[in-house]
C-alpha cells in the first residue's frame, strides 16, 4: 500500500503550468530523489504535498495517520536554546508533557504516560542532541539561543527539527545547501539508516547516488520514475536518447524517401494513386521529439601562463583577525599541478586560509612567498552580495576588463554559459546559478594560475556541476577547493588538507577514509575519549592511493598536447571562417564579373577551394584530438 499517492496533479504558478496531470506514488520506507531543470516546479510540488499550495487539479493523498515533516524555507523563530527549539518541533510530545503537568484524572494520566512511552519521549533530548551534533552543533552551541546564529546556521536547526521527528514521510528541498562537507557526509549516513520514506530535491549528486532508491524526473509537466540512483538514471536516459536519435534518423530517412516519390510522381496519372498512398503513410509516421532539450552546459577556464614551482611557499605563518591567530604554524607549498580540497567543519578556518592564499589577508607572523607573476582567481558565494543589481553581466565584465573589446568581454561570459540573453539580463533577474556563473567568469578573467573556490556549487544544477568538474579537470593551473559536495571533491582533488584545531595538516587518505575517520571520531566523542585517528590501512594500500593521485596528475600533463592541438585548431578555424566570409562576399559582388576580371575570379575560386580543404583538414585534427581527450576522460582508472 502506498504512503503517498499523487494522481493526475495539475499545478500553476503565476499563470504558468508546472505540472500537467502528473502522477507518482511513494511506498513506505522508499526514498526518491526529485530532479528536473531549474524552474520545472520541484519545490512547488513539495509545497503542494505539504499543503501549502492548493492544486489546480488532481489529487494528493497521504496515508491515514502518517506523520509528515518538511524543512521550512524560513529560519526558525527564537524559541530558546537550539535543543529546546528542536524538541518543540514534536508538537505531540510538547502537548502531552504540558497536559501531564495539570491532569488530575487517573485514567487520563495513565493514557498520557502510556503515549509518552510509545513515542519514546524520555529519549527525545538525547536523540535531538545527537542530530544537532551531527549537523555541527557541539554541546555548548546546543545550549545557546537561536538568535545567536546566522541564517545559514538557523536553517540547520530547521533541518535538525525535521530529522529529529523521524516521520513516515520526510520532504527535503536542497538539504545540503547550508551544510559543510562534514555535515553533508553525516546527513547521507543518516538518510541511509532512516526507516521512513523521503522525497528529496537536491543538486548533490553524491547524495542522490548513495541515499535514494529511485529518481523521479519532472520534465514538461510530467513525472517519470527510474529505479536506482542518479548515475543509473543518467545511464538509462542516455540509452533512451540514443535510441530515440536512431529512431528519429530512421524516420527522417523514410520521410525523405517518401516525400521524394510524392514530389516526383504526384502529377503523373499513372503514379497518382501510389503517390497519394505514400502521402498518407507519410502523415502517419510518428514525430520524434528532439533529443537535446536544452543547450548543453559547458564551462571553460582560460589557459594560464606556466610558472616554475612553487607558486606559493609558506614558512611558519599564522593568520587571523585583529592580531588574533586562527591558524598557526603554516608551512605549506603550492605548485601549479596541485589539486587540493580543504576538509574540516565550518568555523575551523578554511575560508581564512583561502583568504591568505588569495592575498586578502596578510600573515600575522611567519612568511608567505608568492611568485611575482602569480595570478589568483578567487570565488566565494558572499561575493554575490557585491554585484550591482541594476547592471548586467556585460557591465560587470566590461568594468573588470577595461581594455578588452566587446567581443572579448562576451567571450569570457560565454565560457560559463552566459549567452547573449543572459549576458544582458540585470543581475536582480538572474537565478542563483546564473550569478554563480558570473562570479566564476569574473574570478577567471585574467587567466589565473591558481583557482581558489569556496563553495562554488551552492546554486549550480546537476548539469552545471558536471560541467565545472570537466572544466577543472582540463584546467592547467592549481586548484584549492572548499565544498560540501563529496562528488566534486572526489573527482577534482588529488590531495586533502585537514583544517582543524588551529592547524592545517595533510590528510593521508581518500574521502572514504575521511568518512571512516569522522565516524570513529564521533563515536570517541560520544564516549568522552580523546579524538585520534586509527590508521587501519596497510602500507601497500596507502602507497596505491598515492600512486592513484599521482597518475591523475600525470594524466592531466599527458593531455596537455591534445589541449594545445584543440586550441590551435579552434583558432585556425576561426581565421579560416573569417577569410571564407570575405572571399564569398567578394565573389558575390556583381562588379567582379566585369570584362577583364576573369583571372581575379579564377584566383578567388582557387583560394576558396584551397580554403575548404584546409577547413576539412583542421576540423579532422580537432575532431581526432577531441575524441582522444573524451576517451581518455571516460577510461576507468586502474
């Protein structure tokens, strides 16, 4: 029996039809990821299920007596301490405890205590504290009032409240947006163990691969269900698209053949009947929708100038604010081939370290030496607040690149998918993802050798996140990354640095080991033992992991010649296209064909033919190099 049934649901927002007779059922204990392009109506659907929006048609049925919880989009009011706020989320427990204080009827008192035992009211404070701890609130923080915390941390309290309730149906809308990597990993583990059902809207591919049983795709107003995680959804959808493309090609060939027959013989009496029969068959051929629904998302970082190592070298440096160090004893080195992810809970100093690397903060003590030709691209979400709402991306980039030509300005924006329309849209009307693309374009405008990325994916959809991963893999400079997205960290970083306890130390392991270490540390903290890492891997395993990271770095180096071939071919094709346009324009001039200019016409046509051969050869080189690059990228390691 289904826990939730959505039947022929229709929903409109601002006059736009978002869901059109859509149907979906959720069984008890089943976890479903809800995906779809931005603006498709995913959050609206959750609001309708929660009862915040009245459907325009159809039905939403929740099983009788089923408990549902949803993370509210607004930060919680100040109800006292964090722990009190989370406990207050269980309205039944709160009401029963209040009634127990004043009840006098022995029968009713017995009923109250029986119900409190049934809902495990005694263990509620411990369960609430455990959830808060998992989301980054230590014992001291749990006792502080909600008003002490910023909006992002308050949203964690809302999430904690929903998780604490352990409902039959949990509705989550981008639950990792306000979390750091450590809290995200904890949430993934919690969801895997959660016995109830869940409907999860997320752009976090790692969460959608590890925590859900199926993917519900909201597209063109309809809901379709695919079993398995996001990776399986992509595989099946790709196979369907390829099959659809082959079918479309087959039908197009049939249409062309039939239409040719009809056009040739429609007027001939002996063939008229056959022509009419073919015309009717032509009308019956199915119309195959286009496989490509949207313009593919592509990012491209400018190619940096090479620099000798190290590009940054620190010796016993400390950094902080107003003379008080946050991090001390920093003896670190960065080279151009480095790909480093920073680990550690929010508040431990990751962003402070990034600001030191960016030159936004000077060391309190020690030394930080930078290559004098080093250019740094720095991306941070808070920079969105510095954008001018009444200006468009072209205005911002023109001011950032005062010497650049208008085509160069637009080309830099186009590297991050800001096409003509979006490049001229005021910032106030851009989505969060489009603002993030603008910030990436601004951060990389000078072709930096070092990219510092502080939560670059917060507002990017799944396609844009994959595009960012591909672009970072092709980038020839250094990358230092802070991200709550484990999938991004695993695919981009070759080295991990742990920022904790005022220090920055290399973490000699991968993300799987980091998860294990976090779990062990949490268990040790719960038992009051000192936190320490137990290294259970053999020396051979550790060596293999180091070799894997080195092989990934060497693979990027090996692909450098291919990237150069692709770049040179694209440059040459652009020049050939310009020359071709000029030749065709000259040949289209009627004055060229005046008497006495035959030799000039012959010369132009000869050059045009040679130009075509050059274009064909250059395109072949580009295609060959591009194919080799893609095959190398898709070849499994090991």
